């Protein structure tokens, strides 16, 4: 096999298995960039596939075959339009596999970035702490609903999360708030989201009643077709009329300081490699 063909094979392996191949279990020849990955442990998963755990933190970008990285990056560019450039996509790919490596350090093979690791990242990098909101953000990233984030889902999600257009952010927030993914934000969903995001007053006799009143006020303002729930069209219309309603049911987007800190860490670190 020629090296260029190997690179394509490695990309296909990464897409199907959501992990990097290595010489030990994917039969990667020595001249392939994937063979440079340091393997800590080989093991066989329940489905019979040979998997391995990588010491990804030891990998420098300069050690990865540029053709391989460029091929992955080109594929990702088609999904994120102009929000992040090719160099930044490479940085996000590297960050994804660093997080995946930390996740794998517990001694088990993983098909992608799991909910727990992603929630931890949201908490520490972006100060998003509400459990319901964090689960909603994960669900918004996890397009195929398999419980794991692929590198494609990671990059596509972050491109909106960090630099999305206003229209993209409206749709993103709606999806986060649509807890059961049925295409509507119901009264019950509004109630639970607002209850989680609002702090009750010590002297308040029945805080739930106050939240129910707030739900009704919100519906009166945002429910344009008066069907007792918010569709995407209702949400878009209301937010475009009043931009402050974008995160009406709880903060689910990073503030500018958190965005700057994350990008400085991820993108600057790559420049220094």
C-alpha cells in the first residue's frame, strides 16, 4: 500500500471506530503516521474488536503525518462553513483526542467522548453547571444520539457554540431547551428549566407557584400561535423581536471571557508546538 492510500484508510478507521488506529490492532504499517501513536494497553472489547488505549498527551502535532491531518481537516471544513479556519480545526481535532485520551486512561476502550467527560469540560472551561442544561448541550452536539461525541460532532458543535451566527445560536438554544427532543418546549420543560436556573427566596412560601406564573408570562410573550407550547418558529420569532430572550430558560452559551480563554488555550497552544 502507498502512504496516501494508508492515510485514507486511517481516516475511514477513525470515522467508523471513533478512535485512532495503531500498528498493534489495526495492522498499520510502520510508514503510516498512525503507527507513531504510543500504545499503552491492548484489549479486546465485548464486540470482539481489538482496541487500544493511547497515551495521546505525549503526541505532538509535528509527529502526525500532515497528509492525514489535512485530509481529516478538509472533511471537517465542509461541515463548519466559515466559523473556524483549517488551522483551528486541526487544533480542535487535537484537543478532542487529548480529552479522549484522558477518558481512556481508566483502562477501557471508548467509542467517542462520553457525556461525563463533556460535562466536565463544560463546567471547567465554560462555567456551565446546571445538570439539565449540560445534558441539553451534550444532546445538541450528539447528532446521532449514540451517547458519544465523534470528532465531527465535536467540531461542528463547537463551531456554533463558540462562533455561531445569531440564527445558529437561536436554533442551538431551542434544541437545548427541548428536553425530550419532540420539537417543542412544553410548559413542563419551561417549568423545570426555570426552576433549575432561578434561586428561590428564603421567605417565599411556594416558589413553584411563582415559577408557574413566570411560565405563563413567558408563553404569553413567546407563544405566537397560542397552542400552549413553543415551536421553533415561535422561539425564532420571539428572540428576533427581543434578543434578550435567546437564553430565556437558562444560560447555555459561553460568555466572551470563557470563549477567549478557551480559544487562547487551545489555539495558542497549537501555535507553540
